[in-house]
C-alpha cells in the first residue's frame, strides 16, 4: 500500500541523522590531555637559602598537577618536614619558582612573571604577623618609581621561637598595579606552615 | 487566500475584545456556536465578522473558541450582517435586526471546491490541551521587541529568569530551569550548552511571530527535559499569496544606548504559487549598562543573526528548508570576574563594584562568543482520510567560547587569543509524527510520534564538562477524546538514552581516556481533562509522571567557571555514596480560564510538582582549595523536592477606553528530605497596569492615528524570605530587599505611504531606583539597570 511505503521511507529518513552524525565518528574523537593551550599554575616552590651559607636551604612546595579539584593538592617541605623550620639566628634569601607541570615540557611561569613584572606583585603574609619579616628585594620597571615585584625576598625570623603560617599571594594587575595588593586578581594564594626555632 | 489571514489563531490575552473596537457601547450581545452541518461537531477557530447592513465592516470580529463558541459584546441596536468563515466551508452571512441579545448558531457546509486546498492551508485549531499554554500577548510582544528571548518571556505570569548581568536571561518556569526546560525553536528542540545558568538561549526572538510557554510538564510530547515546561517559538507561516511583503523593526534604548534592527522579507512566486520563501536578519548592539549610580563595566554586546526559509507547498503535502545563525559577543561584568574567596569578600563588601568606568561600546575581556547554527528540513503529507504525517530533521551546531579576564602571560599563547573555555556541541534530531484521522465520529483524535537525537559534545581549553556522545530514541502516543463539553487526554512515552562520557585523566606526559557508558530507559505518562464549564469558563486538569536521566554536567562537570568551583556528583563519590540516578517527577496542575467576558477575564493556575531524586547544585563546605586559594564551591546532589504555587492573571475592561491588568505569581519550593527551603527560587511578585485607549482601534477615514494607547505599570517583587535558617552558610549574602518599579508606555499606529507604522516609547524603572534581584547571579557585585527609555518603530508592507 502506498501509505505503508511512504511510512517506510519516512522511517529511513528518520535514520538519516544517525547516518550523517556517524560520519563524524565522534565515538573515536577523544579528549586531549588538559590545558595544552591554557595557562595553569600547578606548582609553587619557595626556596630559602641561609645568608652566608651554614645549613641546608629550606623549601616549601605546593603542587596540584591536575588543576582545580580532582586530586587534592600536595604540600611538602624540605627533608620531609611538617613545616618550614627557620633558625632565629639566621636570615634567608627567598626565591619563588612557579611551574606549569601539566605541560610537556614543563613551563616555568615565574619567567613569564618576571618578563611582565609591571603586571605582577607577590605578597607575603605571616600569622602571627611578626613571625617573619619578609622584604621584597626585586623591582619592576615602572616609571617614574619602580614598584616591588617579590620573586626575590629576604626573610628575617623573629627573635623568639614560635609557630604559625606563611601565605604567598601572586596578584595579577595588568594596567592597574600601584604597589598595593588591592587591584587585580589572585593567581596564586597558598599557605605553608612555618616555625621559628 | 484572503481568509487565511482571518484564521490566524488568537490566544488568551491576545484576543482583542470586540467591544473596544466599537466607538459606541450599547451593551447587546450576539453569541452562539459554529457547527459542521454534517457531523454537528463544533468548529474551533472559525471567524465571525460583524458587518453593517450595507456590507461595510464595523471593525468587530472574533474567532470561535476550542468548542466553537463565539461572543460579540456591547453592540448597539440596529441592522447588521454577521458573516461566518471557516476554511473548507461555504461562508454564511446572516442578516440580523438587533434589539435584544441574540443567539446565532450556524451550521456550515463543506465546500467541495475549497476543500482540497483548505486541508493544507487551514491553521490548526487552537490546541486545547489540559496543560495550560500561555502566549505572549500582541501588546507584550510589541513592547518587548529588541529584548532577549528570556527577558521577553518574563512578561508571562509564572515565568521568571535567572539573569547574569543585564544581557543574559535564562527562562525559569514555576521555579525550574536549565535541564528541565525545553525550548522548541521552529519545531526543533534547541540543543546548545543549556546546562549553564549563565548560558542564555541562543535564539533571536525576532524569528518568531508567536512566543508561548507551556507551564508545567509536557514530557510526553517533548521528552524528559520538559519537566518544568516548554518555550515555543513559532515563526509565521510562509507567505501563501503571490507577491512580496515584509516588516522592519527598529529599536533604540537610552540606558545602554542599544540599537536593534530587524527586517523580514516574505515572498511567494507568481509563476509557481507553491514556492515561497523568507529571509530575515537582526542586528543588536549595546554598550555599557548604567545603574542609578555607576556603569556596569563591560556589559555591552554585539549580536548579528540571520535566517532563511524556502518552502514548496502543495495541496496535500509540503516541504520546507530553514537555516539560521545566531551569533553574539557578550561582555561579562568585569567586577564579577573575581578570584578566590578573599577577593570575593572584598568585592561583596564594596558598596559599588571595584571596577566601574564609563560608557563604551567596546566588549573586552571577559566575554562569551557564541555561535548557534540550525539547519532544518521538514516535510508534511496529508493523504486523504489518513491524517497528517510530519517529518522534521535538523542539525544544530553550538559553539561557545568563554574568555577570561586576562590573556595568558605567555606571549606566544596570548597572541593566539584562544578562549580559556571552548565547548562545541553538535546535535542531529529527527522527529516523525502522525496525527491519525479522527475516528468514532470524530470523538477520538491523536498523535503518534518517534523522535531521535544524536549529540556529540567536545571542548578545548580548560576542562569543565567532558566529551560525551548522547543518543536518545523515543516513542510516544497521545490520544484525545472529545464529547460535549469534555475533552480527555492521555499520553505515554518511552525514551531510551545511551550516554557515553569520555574524560582525559592524568597529565600530558601520562594520560589516559576514561570512558563511562550509561543507559537509561525513562517513561513518561500524562492524563488530563478540559471541561468547558460554561461559555465563559474553561477548566483544565493535568497530571504527569516522568523520569529524567542525569545530564553529563550533573555527573561530571569540574572546575572553576565564572568564579565558582563547580563539581558534578559522580566525580568525588564518598565511600558508599551512590552515583546519580534518574529523577522522577510527578506533577499536577489545575487551571481555570475566564474568557470572552465583557468585563473581567482571567486565568488562575495552581500547581504542585514533586520530584524524587531532584538533582540540584548546592554549596559545599569547606570550599575546594585551589592554587589560587579556596573558591566558592558547589556540587550536584540529589534530594526530594516539592514545588507548588500559583500564577494569576486578570484583566478588567471598562469600555470604551480603560483596561486594568493584574498579574501575580507565587512559588513555594521545599526540600522534603531535609525539611528545608530550596535555594535560588523566585520571590513572590505582582504587577498592575492601567491602559487607556484613544481614538479608533483600526485605521479609519478621517483619523491619522489608530490604536493609540498609554499605559502605566508597577511591578513589585518581595524579598525572598523563604530560605534556610542557616542561609549564611549556604550563600555569600542574604537575599536582597524587595523592590518595586514604575513603568510607562505610549504608542500609536500612523498611516504613512498607505502603510501602517507602529510607534511606541516605553520607560522602565522610571524612578531610577537602586535594586538587586535575588535571581541575578551578579547581585553580589552590582545593582540592576537604572532608568531606561526605549523607542520602537515597526513597519509592515
């Protein structure tokens, strides 16, 4: 019957989307490793070298290779310690290293921060506030007065022993950097445990 | 055919009351029922025109309702002719000497000559369905031109929107949104990135000549994503008389200095009358929106849309091809693009956004770039005595690129200017329906349908939702029985869904693809009744049962999106925690419609929706720690929910000039498992408008202006007080205070160059009040738009 034939044809037409979608073969279309074209900071490493030698360098590292969420970030300290342990009789020079370990090869983000020093500011905070005195020693190229950058620091522990935290913040401030923390966005905000002995 | 114009369906509020069209008011009524002479069945959608004794028009006309009834009110005594028209029937003209209320119930005869063409050209009668469907009235459609689809729909009582700044509106019906609302654009289910709350529908509303909303579950007809309701956009049928016509709409707004222009050109071939077509295009451009005190920096947008249709329409069959593109670049409020919780608190505590600035048309970072393409082929066939078969095949491509506030630090990467998040969604749908011929003397009618969807989603850039392939096959049947004043309807549907999700795990050096396959069989059932309780009262009762399978984002989304960390349910299951299961929704609604009354008309809908396994996004504590610090964090969970409420609309007409319109909507949403309120539900709202008409309603000799009106309206929205007692631990701010806004509009129709030209000026938030809305995702950072004046001009030719 004519009617039946038309219905059959219509059913064939109905299968059409499956046919031309199948051409794309999206079953075999697989996701690529994350973030090849995106910038991601996965690792913050703070290395503190005692001034004038004498004793090993201290390091604190925050690492979250799979980005936001997923596996929890891992915080480690030199020698498997539970915190950064400062000697109150010493001062330290500090250096921040920022990495993107999701890329192959690994991308060193702190180099980009240095290149664009006029758009970045590192901020250091301790709790209690006097636990460590941290001074930014590097400057950007802002005119007329350069502002601090903060990849390079000197750290002076207080004279009395105690424990607390050390917070490292990277502010991204394109076009709005004024030497204060307020303008811009936060690109890094990590907190380490610290102790003065 | 000239009469097809008369048959344009007239719904609800759009129905211009006949009495207002007459210059004098004498209070007599002609009413009756139009029937088919052979079957004695009522003829819904038949046209009734009142003529003077000399055959000249009085301007009064109406159409019969779903039960063939009509009413012409407030007529003066005198001699008239009443003309009854219905496609496929011989017209009937009755001469009337009117001196008391009269009942005329004509029985129209089949017209054998007209019948052939009439079958295909007749507009389908107004669907009288148990589930209430409300169309945007002609007045509302006119005064929302130039707005986004979602904003225009909020004119319908019971419909609100989740907004993201001044230009992104996501429709919300009776408290449900996103994955629970289906948008049917020109007969095709809109498939884009519907899951995101800040993803507005990628549709140009200028394409549609009619916008309507099915308030409540329509899952049997439209599939499991229609638990909350359906938004229907219907373009006008292609031109069926030889020649060329069109329309031009121009809109200018003062607040964001928006300009919008839309033009449509319709044509029908003189040589091949079956051939017809349309081209249409819209451009919209807006700069920074201003609140009473400051500019919302980077809130401009630039949009360009176009569409084309070509059809071949024969007596018993027709084919049509339709293609459209929607393209927009939408700025996102700079101040909203905040970092971690510390930044967020800083932004919240600021009395005004931390970044404001001045007016600009420039759309800078952060922004969204959206392109949605639709190609649709449809065909219908009406073999004599075998009903109607319709086939629609459509392909949609939805590309959404989201750009963060700052480009990458790496210069080489920054130079490529890639979006930080980019989603690509490709969907092919096919729908086959058969309206079977009426049987048992016309008492039974029904539709049987098959539908298929294949959807592939990919992304590049940052992970937020996974790659997935979604295949759905559905079959449904809806049957109706009409007898006397009753209509009963029952429907059933079965959907099979196969969802394959692919995720990349690990790092670049060591990565693998995790594939998860899900299969669901979800049923939907519906039952309903319509009772024409009297000539002026229709009641509808509807009940549905449906299941919805979890969407890929509800299971597997993960990452920071617009300053919020969001996570699907199944990614981080606690030991013993079950993965998401389909949610089951039971709905019931009751609607009473008072219609065709001379003075008071209105509609009241009461509903209750109970969803077991309701999937929703809720804040999680402690917030997820990222290298940028802790972010406000949300995760999808499942609970049981009950949403109940009512919508009311009323219109009181004081002939000949005045009209009062009132609307109110209330939603009560409970988490019945936690015995608490659901978060992010619309607050109670009400609206009152007073409208006065001046001069003749239709162009008339000796008058330069017609249809002149002035309207003043007030809208009040309460504070949402029905929130959890521990709200401070759920949201960053308490719901904002209630507000009320004053609006006004004047308009008229000028006849220029023998063509009518609609002109109007509308003002919103005339008192320039500072306010924030609970459902605006930017309410934490910024106020809503201040005073805005919009000038609209429309011409048809």
